C-alpha cells in the first residue's frame, strides 16, 4: 500500500468521512503549501501528547484543570453532566450556562457491555460530596441525549445521587424536551438548546 492509499484509509476512519471524501482530502492536501502540511502533521502528531482529559471534569484540555474548572466566576454549585467532551463545547457555544461540567465518557449500554463502572460516575459522586453548598444548594443538570440509553443513564444518575443522602439533597434536573427524541446535542441549534436549559425539569 502506498502513502496516498494509506492516508486515504486513515481519513476514511474519521466519523462522517467516506472513501470518496477521504480521497478528496488527500488530493487537497497535496496541493497545499508544504509549510501548512508540515504544521498540520505536527499538530496531529502532538494531539494526544498535549490534550488530555481535565482531572476534574473530564473535558479535553491542555491545562490542568481546564479553563472552566479554574474559573472562579463559574457557579461551583451547578454541574452539567454530559456524555462526551464535545458536548461541553456545544453548550459553551450558546453562552448562557455559567456552571461547571462533568463528562461521563459515554452512556450505560448493557448490550455493549458498558455499565456504570465504565463511566465517570464515581468521580461525579465524589465531586458532589466535596461541594459546600451555598444557600441555593446544589443542582445537577443531566444533559445526556434524549435516547433510550440517555434516559436510562439519567435515571440511574438520579438514583445514585439521591442515595448519597447529602444535606441538603442535590436538585437533579433534566434538559427540557425541546431537544427531539433521538437527537444529538452536537447538532442542536443554539436557540433550542437555550430553551432546553431554561425549561429543564426535576427528575
């Protein structure tokens, strides 16, 4: 296999990229300035070395902790639980949420062998134990996608959070159903996401 074919196969493994798209990308790179291509290759080579999960929330970051966790102006008593790190970027893009985040790293999927132990649930519970609530108490906003797995994970989180027996008990809410069933946060428009946060309901 030559370099062109190998690089095409590499690109075709990316989400949403088919063989034809991969070939177009390789052809496009061949026409670019060598400085750009070398810089692109260098950034790609350093990707996993420089970017790691935040030790607090689990979002991708180059600093420890990430800029959100280290921001003293963010609401420490409000934690938005998301499935993947890219969901943090999606929510931050609409610019209204000012609390903290926690990345689960997936959803509970028994048929695929993914249970609570494979997700970042214990670190979330530990974070809740360490929070010293202000007068308004603690709120956990569950922002998993509105799918069967997302709903099941949300119900499980609500159960284990209540079992912590914290005083006062954290308020557990779920984003409103402005997000279509089976939808993905990554593709939701900012207006719908904003309304979903405002209309979130308690579990």
